C-alpha cells in the first residue's frame, strides 16, 4: 500500500527543494483561478497582490536558507465570513457590501504570521444560511465534479476551490454541517472541530453556540496539519480552549481493537447507495482490526427541529446589528430612521436570511418562548447526554455525512424545505459540540462523491483524524478521486 501524501506536504517539499519558487507556485494558482473560476464561481474576491507579496517574503526566506513552518508558502483561501483586515468581507450578502474589517480573525492572524498565501475570499450561502451555496448574492458555487450540481453549503466556495484544485486548502465555518456537507458533495475532506478548540474571534456570527471554524482539504493529513495550526487558545474568544492534543503526530497509530459505533438511526431515511457506501466502509474498518458496534440513539430524531429553533433564534439576535447606520448597505430613499432600518434590512437581506430571522424572532417572542426555544434547549441537553452515553461504549461513531449526493443547481431555490433535510446527519454534532470529519467513501452511479463522517468525543480530533487517515490509506487509490481541474502537482 503506497502512502497517500497530502497536498500541503507535497508543496512544502517542492518549495524547500527549490523545485518551484513560491512566486511561481502562486502565479500558477492565480492563473488557474482566472481560467476556471468563471465556471466554478468559487471565489468572490481574488487577492493577487496580497498573495504575491507573501510569496515574495517566503522566497526570501528560502534564499536565506531559513526553515519554513508547515503552512508557510501554501496557497489557500478563506470563507467570506472570516474577517480579513482591509479586505472586503461580505458574508456574500448585499447588506455587507463594501465592508472591510479593521482587524483580522484570529485564525487568519495565526496563518498570516506563518506566511500562508491568501489567494482570495470564497463564496458561501448568505450569512452561512443554506445547504447549497445558492443563497449567496453572487450566485452559487458549482461542484468541480459536475458544473450542473451544487458544491453544497454553506462553505460551498471553499469546497469548490479545494475540490477544483484552485486552492491547496481553505477554512470554512460549520454551524450545522457547513464544512462537512460541501466536503462530502465535492469529494474532499472537511473537519468540524470541537466547539471551543478553534477561536471564533473574527468569524461573523450566524449562531454563536453552534458556529465553529475548521479546515477543508484534499487529504486527511492536510486537515490534521491545518487543525494543529489553528487550534490555539485565544483570550479574545471567551469560549476558546484550544486543542488538548495535536492531531498530526498520531496519524499512523493503529486502530486495531478500536470500537466504532454505528447508530441505527443514522441509517434511516438515507439513499440506498449512500447506505451501502457506509456499510462498505465499516467492512474496511473491520479488516483493519476495528470492532463495529451497532447501537440505538433515539434522541437523534429531535436534532433537526432543535437545531433550526436554536440556530434561527441566535441568528435573529446576531443579525440585529445590521441596520445600515454604521457600515454596509443603506437604502437610498427613506422617510425617517425606522423607515430607513426597515427598508435597509428588507432590501439588504435575501429571502432565506429573512425567513430565518423571522422564525428566530417568533420562537423568542412572548407566548412562544417556552413552547419552542426553552423546549429546544432542554432537548439539546438530552442529545448531549445521549452522545456522552454512546462514547462509554465506543471510541468513535461512523455515519453518513449527507443522506444523498450533490443535487442539481436550482433545486434548493425551488424547494428550500426539502434541502433542510440534507442537514439531518450533520446537525447533531453541532448541537453536542463534538468534532467530526467528513471523508469520501465512494461515488454514485453518475460518479458524484459520497461522504461519510467520523464523530468523536469532545477534543478527540486526533482519534477521528487517525481513523480517517487509516481508511484513506486503505482505499485511497479507488475512493479519493481528483476532479481533474486546476493546478496539478
């Protein structure tokens, strides 16, 4: 079995051996973005000067014989809800048009200090609300495996760019599956870390108790490298704890004897080809010496309604600040302040964002708070306890990432309610604050990727990433298929 090398380590080796300069590499990526992005719509803001300035600094270090850090000189991208000083950060919403933050998000500050090469900001569902990337005011990102299908959401632009090889890796955010779902649709790796392991400072909030930043990469090794770089304690984030253990050093640990749980509820209501891919993956783990344990997790049936009540309630509060007074879009015609705020929000927010703000305001209103929001919070506690009990009997949990493969463009717009169901396998992880990684585990009859997720106990990223790495090495040559686009190394 030949070991699958990550794109990050491959690029680092090329830079250090002077096989290619960082400037040449960056120009290569920028050239491919120029060729492909018109079709993929992955980037909404390309930053060539920022990228080339950093590349020049990296080349100067190499010329001096200085050692590079793991992510130094690696071309990457950020989802457009991660704040970047003096670079427009719009959340792909009309209401934040022209907004340039006056500070960097902590994750970007960490990467920038390592001379990560920022190629640009990538497309997303407006304010991260959506499962297809099509609620973006710039139009949706396309799937690199088939331009007629969506890249997924809300981090669709990052997944499209990484899957289309016009970024070596990227950072997205995951509120209810927004890293894992597009990673699954695009046939790549997406890690949603434990809540609190990665700083949220500078992430424009959707639902603060659910949001988490994480990497989207082509391989598990790359996800581990990026996670280790960004999972640092941050005093600017009151929920920050940092990682308890580095993930990269444990990637080659044996999983023989590990108990991998499969909750029967996760296999209900998913498409037959997805279910078969999960069962086939379980057989691979058995061949690697792991033990498969089936169990019941009845609290999962509450996860979707609990998620949408809590997420929309928090969104209605978080998005109350966008009023057209301090920054962003402002309606040109109004009669008084109240009229200005009303028109600004009506014109600035898209339909899906307005729908969720209204729902959130409703469940928080007098007379409905106890019936909906309070009950959802109580059920959230039940879901947390159910996972805690499950991890007393298994080391990690294997589940589908999404009940289906990437759907065709336009479906989410014509039937938004049905697309909410694509979150059914991912939202429990956010509700419980757990880590989970999505990796490819097959294709459907049309060659579209199928993803599976490995769910771990809190701060056990090293456990799930090692299990994912073992699977990747065992089946990578037949499962981990490149889209054939973009930069080839």
